[in-house]
C-alpha cells in the first residue's frame, strides 16, 4: 500500500471532519492498520491520526490497495443519500394529504419498520414524523388565516379534527388569538425601547408574555424598522416607566458577558427551532460548539443546515446565545449581528475583554 510522504497535521480540516464524523466531499480516508478506507462521516471507531492517509476519491484508495468499508460504503452511494430520499418522499406525503398519515403507512411506503423509519426520519429532519405533521398543520393554519379565512374554516382547512383540538394549542401555534393573527397581530400590543451597550444600540421589545425581540444595531430608526417588519400590524408603543427595569436587565445581559439574568421570554418559532434554541441556552457562557455538535446535541446529526437556519432565525440576541456556535475549525462566521460582535461577546464571556 502506498504511503503519504507527509504526516497529517491534527489541525487539518479533513481530519477535523473525520473526528466529527461529518459529511464532507472531495476525499476519503484510509487507515494503514486495518487496510480499509471510509467516508469522513463513517460511524466506525476513530483511527489514530498517524495511521490515516487521505485520498481524493474511492478509486484512488482502491488503486493504493485499500478495501472499502462495509459500513459506510465509500465506493458506492452514501447510505445517508438513500435515507434522505426516503424522508423527502415521506415529507411530500405528509404535506399532500389533508389528514396526516400514520407512522405505519409512512414506514410501509419507505420499506422500513416503524421503529427504524422513525429513527431515520428524526436523524434527517430533527423531528419525529408526528412533529413534522403538526408543523405542516400549523403552517396551513397560519397561511389560511393570513389569506383572510374565518377561524373555523381555517381550522378545518389546516387539518384539525375539531375547533377544540386547535384551541388547545392555539397560543403555542400563533402566539396570539386567531383573530389577531388573521389581522397581522393588529390587536397585539408590543412595547419597545432602546439602550446603549458595549456592543452598540440594543432594542428590546416585549409582549404580555415576555421579551419577543432583542435586536442589536447602530441606530434606533433601523432597529425600529426591523421590529415593525417582524410585527407588521401589531400595536407598537415606546415602553413606559415600568419598562425601564426590564431594559436595564437586557443591558446587564449584554454588558455582563451573557450571564443569565432571568429575563422573561416570549420565544416564537417552529418545534425544531425551539429545540435548537433550548440547546443553545444550555451552553455555558464562554464555551462554544460547532453546528455539527449542536445538531448532535438535539439528536439530529443529519440536520446541520437546518440547525444553522434556526440560529440565523433567532430573534433574541444573547438571551438565546447563537453566538456560541462556531465553525468546525473554531472559526467565527454566520452571526446576524456581525462577526466582530460575536468575537467580542465570546471574549467577554471568557474574561478576555
């Protein structure tokens, strides 16, 4: 078997992908001690770096005398690609049918046992088939109300069996009454105010439930415009004297390096976004995880892109600490409020700034 003339560095991004069992294109890795080559995402035992050789593709590894792994099949189609096709087909079925199909039908169509199908579905999407069906029903409900349908009609259009079934979950689905949602939040009161912090100007907004937005920017006008885009027909009011104490807590959160100060939050999002945001809030200040690690933390290792999307959609800067997510190589990127602010936040949390 051929040997690579140069030893692999432990900071090689290809080696990082192998350690994280992350999907990556453009190479396979072979192990001298076993004579086998694998995909970077292979779930087999991690080799020692001194035994690893990287090749551009399976053909190159085969010509060097290595055998293809029987678990990850690096010389054929990635098993995950087949799983993703099955799950996409199941998602289309859920979205096309008025009444959500049961796990038995979905797994039968996929040619898998119900237990195995549910595991595969959750690994790819981050949620169970039942949770995905609920999300589809909730989206239909929001769309029906937004187009002017009356509430009862929208309930049945969305696939709820009865009005009672919907009203039992209406608050979590819409964050307001159906009538208010149909009017774009017209009856919902949102108070807001801005305050200077070490990161720039911060706008905080709250509903009756709690903080619904923490936005960071350079000027009050652009921040207020952002808030109005998020709540286009809500009743927006500058916060009064009683808002000052809450605003002070927000400033303490920002200036204090991300330490939890017990803010009341009104977090609105999909079931998957909530899982991501809940996992983010469990990361201690000063520590970081990669997007792949965060996906694994919520039990959805195949949903890295969806996890990144949930981080980007986070409306509560710092309170939901998406700044603690970094690239697999530890680099900073993808922060809505600016990479420089992300760096400064992490430095302050680590006591470096």
